[in-house]
C-alpha cells in the first residue's frame, strides 16, 4: 500500500502536475489523520469496556463483602443476646439457686468473652487505595458507599470503646479472694498443690458480701454493655441496607 502511494506521488511529480500533487498530499494527510482518530476511538472504546468490566467487578466484590458482614453481624447479635440471657440467669442463681461459686464463676467467664467484630472491607479498600474510585459511574451508589464506610468507622470506635469498658471491669483487684483460681483453665494450670493453698471465700450467695455486691453490679453493667453492643450492630445493618440494595441492583 505504501509503495502504491509512493508511485502515484512520483508519477505526479514527473508529469509536473504540482497542484494535483499538493492536493493528493493533503488528501493523504487527511487519510492518515482519520486513521489515527479511528485507532484512538477504538482504543478508547476498548479501554471503556475494560473499565466498565472492572467497575462491575468492584460492585460484585463489595456486595460479597456486605453479604458476609450481614451474616457475621447476625451471628454476633445472637451471641450477644445469649450473653444477656446468661448474665440475667447468673443474677437469679446468685439469689435463688444452690449452684456453687465454681459453677457460677465459670458460667460468668463464658459470658464475658465478647468476640471482636471485624468487617470485611477488602474490596472497598482496594478500590480507594488503587485510585480506581474514579471508575464508579453510579454517583448515587458511590456516595452511598462512601457514607456507609465513614459511618462504619464511627460505629466501630464505639463498639471497641464499649468492649474495653467491659474488659476493664471483668476482674477484681483481689483476684484470689474473688476466686479467679476457680476458673477451670486457671485451676488446671496452677495445679492442686497451689490451688489448695489459696483462699476459698464462699461469697456467691451472701448478699451482704462486698464481692457479691460488686459482682452483681458488674453483671448489670455487662447487660447494659451487651445491649449497647447489640444496638451498634443493628445500626451497622441499617446503615448497610441502602448501599446493599443498590449493589444487588448494579452487580451483574
């Protein structure tokens, strides 16, 4: 093709048809420009298709994170509700049952182990750190996701603060008087010889004992913290609902 155009140019020059040569040269330049523009258009179209595919991939990945989080939160709420039941039952048993201190303390120990909720943010973090946030053309969904993750950070701070308060009140200053050595895992660790040397104060049913009052107060406090924790988790589900529904509509 290049040789063909070259022969035409040479023929025009040899025949002294300079004006026609100029017109031909101009036409050739126009054709080259048009070809470049077509190539750029095709390249832009290909890039747009890649960006569209990547955008949809992000929507689907974030949706997967949301679905996993919804399951984790639902399980966490059930766990917290069970801890509330256990804590309330412990107060009743302290006043009305014949269960010994060892049994009640080990039941209490299970009730204060609150799992840390860690949300899945892998897809959105990849979206923001990679600079690909610009790919999201659905501005409504984009703003909804940004708002959700911003609110999520605030709620997680409150959850962690509540959990820290719960941990700080979990153990008394006088651990042996309280009976920490009666926790099964501690008892097994220190062995019978050491266990027999430690005090065994049976305060669990003595309503006038300072440990009884403190323990009962802590149980009520724990119930309040669990309720707050549950409300925070439910709030996350509420905040998640709008972007979650939009993601389901958008992910294809």
